[in-house]
C-alpha cells in the first residue's frame, strides 16, 4: 500500500445515465489497487479498476466490469480524483450500476478524499508505467471493433452533427519524468470550435494544485436538443443544468454559465487522467488526444501493454 484513505468516505447522488439514486462508500484498503464492489448484487466479487477490466465505453463513459454482469459505469471522474489525491488502495462499495455524477466534474470527489485524509506509506512513491515506444489508436480502429448497427448509428450521428471521425490518441516516451497531456477538441458548434489544453503532472504538490485550480471543476457537456433522444435510449436520464454544460440548439451558446470559455477541453483532461489511471499506476510519457474518446484511451493502454518492449514498470516502494 502506498496511499489510502484515513477513514471511509460516503457519497450519494444520481447516475448521469441511469438517473437512479446511488450510494457509494469508499473504504481504506490494505491491498494495492482500486476495487469496485456492487453491494446490491449478492455474491459479487470486487472488480479491479484496470484497463483489461473495462467492459464498455459506448455510452460516452468508461465502465468497469462486464456489461451483462456486475459492472459500474462512469468511473472516469472518480478515478481522476483518486489519482490526484494519490490514493492507490481503496475499495468502493456501490449499490447501483453507476457512480454519482455530482456536479459533473472531479472536484467534489477530490475534496471529499482530501477532507477525509490520506495516509501514505513512509518514503513511498507511486507505481510508474514508463512509456518506451510510441503507441497510437485512431477512431477507425475503434469503430472496426463495434457491431455493424453501432457503426451505422455513429455514421448517421456524424452526418447529422457534422463531426468528422478522424480522432486519435497517442502515447509516446517523454523526457521529463511526467505525464504530459495535450488534448484537442474540434466541434462544429461555435461555442466550442477548436480548443486545446495542455497539462503536465510531475507527481508533486504544484501539479496537484494546478489540477485543482484549473481543471478539476470542468464539467461534462452536451447539446440540450439531444437530451430527449439520449434519455429515450437509456442515457443522460440524470443529466440537468447542475451537472452538465448544456449547449443551446444553435450551438453558439450555453443555457448555463461556463467557468472558463474552454471548460469543454479542460473536462477532456479529467477524462484522460481517469482513464489512464486504469493502467494501474502513474503513466510516465506524453499523451496526445485529438478528438479522443474513452474507447481510444482504453485501446491505447491495451496496445501499450500488448508488448513488454513498449514500457517499463517501476514498482512502488
């Protein structure tokens, strides 16, 4: 164990997709790893939150566990908060299929963990996954793995929205001992347009403060006119103006206030950090996300770990 909570943390809310009330208890743990356990399903084993246990990314989120079995959706904001709090040992008991969305960011999760207190092993450091060779995933690779009906639905959605399917995520070796993230969003909606944001995590207090001040509060977003369609298809039933930046129908403004004009791409940084934490440690290298997605984040980790020559692991001490 490198770091765990000093005491349990209880968090309640609703799932952004299910809309159902959910109670979550994050407990200290002696075993290294972030584990999820569905307490509403009798006899289920804890699910280790690692990239190879990601069962689904099709609902604009990351799901840990099998989609047709015990699973927990929308773990990315919570995972980002755990990473930034330095917690690598915890068991998360949850009585529903999805983490609470809270305000749509990572800030409230992070604050809850810091307020509870974090216990660190003396002289310990995080487990590091050092990128040695570049690996890259593009949107077409992800699409080829989807069922035909899903591919057709995506194609139709792109025709309607005007978004192009040319995104990619690439991991490369770095020379700073840090995780350097560069994220770019390109949307036809004028309020977003093209946005870029970079963030570097050096595993120090300054990096954490930068995240807390400039990234943690960035919320997820969506077009208001799409909500009814999404709700009819089992998504966004818990979304409202308190947890989502709602774009207006014209795409040139929002129905609620943004914290920063580029809050949209700052939220993408949260998603990347949360997804990268399913590596089981601190990814050291450069990550470029151009119109990236949870699916591409997961696949790039699978590619990274598919060949031992791609990485080195420095175990925590």
